[in-house]
C-alpha cells in the first residue's frame, strides 16, 4: 500500500453551483460530505440552475453554523445557513425547518420531489438572477438519486452532477498553470478533496485508495464542462482553461484509442466505499493532513474509466 499523497484541502458546496467553503475537516456520509450539494436553485420549470447558464451563482457566498461540521450535530430552530451576494441583503435559511414539497425538480437525468425553502428564498434568488427561481433542499426521506450503475453500483448522491466526491492534486493544477498566462486558483475546478505530494495527474490512475482509514474507489475521470472557464470571483467566463486542457488533457491526447476525443479530463470522481467493514467506528471524517494510500491503480489514463 503506497503512501502517495496527503490531503491539503477540503471543500463543500452546500448549494449546487454556489460558492464553496474551505473546511479543515468534513464528516463522511453515503451521499458525499455532509451538507455538500444538499440545496439547489431551480427555475420556474423546476430545472436546476447552474453556472453553465447562470454564472452569477458563483458569487453567492454560503456560511454554515460553526458546529455544522461536528459529527452527529443536529440543527435547532436557531440554526441558519447564511447567504450573501453582490447587491443583495443577507438571507438566512433555517436548517431545521421543513417547508412544502416542490414536485418535478430536475437535475440531469433525475426528477423527483424536494423541500421548497419558502417564499423569501424564492424571491431572493429570483431578484438576484432576474428570473423566477426557487431554492429547494434534497428530500432524503422520500427520494433516492443513484450514481450511474454503469460505473459503480449501490451508491447515491444528492444534487451533485454525477458522483459524491471529486479529487484533484495540487501538482495537476500546477502543471496546467504552467501553460497559462494567468494561473488559476483551485476554486475554478470545484473539487471536494485536494491532495499534494504526488506526480501531476497521478490521481487519474487511482482505482482504489484509502484516505486516512477510509476506503474510496476511483470511479471515472472527470470530464470538464464550461464551469472552469468562469471566474468564481466575478462570474465572468473566458477561454481558459479549456484551450490549455485541449492541448494537455483531451481524450485525443491521453486516451487516443477511446471515444470522446474532444472531451477534456481533469480530476478523478470517487465514491466512499462505506460498505467496507473497515470503515466502521466513530469519527467518520476526512481531515486536512490525512494521508492518501494507493491500494490499486491502472498503468495509464488510457486504461482508466472515463
């Protein structure tokens, strides 16, 4: 078992496509880090609003209560998530209140019900984005959203795009930044777990790892969309890093015998193998400083699932 890297950053994104939060540790759940992508902004048809269409979401700051990352912490009626955005008054979302059910909420291939966070939140996002919107919360009591069984079975997510975790290495970001006139920060790529101490793009190869004492499976390479081109401070898109990634990380370059030659890949999607008995016990959290051990890997990105 190779000690390949260590965790140097942990990020959660409570509201899909809104600004992430850098945290020193994060409790693990079967659907990802606790609080990650539990909320979603939807349009008048119930479809997910993301930075691809609404880049202003990048500037919505999210704050959780200080105790929110304590394992087994449960919110009270005085526990709030605080939202801030340019030109908007702060908005408080009660973490313990359940509202009416919103039906026909759609994220990619999935449609189901969710909790509607109410009229005040709806008005806030509608005013900010300039169109009719709602803020909804995943209803885990009645809904299940499965990870693509073609890649891994038995795992589920809330409002993440496809998988519960995204891992990137600092060395991969450094290698990309060498090709850019202006280096990009890690927030462009919205990982959950940032590691350091490995070779650039070595995370491509990891199919089975341990982070601390917790087993994870590397499910597939992450193909990147428009979001990394959006400046997370301003909400303005540019040509990079897509142009550089096409030269460095396209399917044509790293997976020449596979389909999807024009996709670009950056990072590895993971699932926590929580069914593994070695993960039992208290303190189910990943911490900055945890070591990453590689148990199994492939020999090249061309052999990785994508």
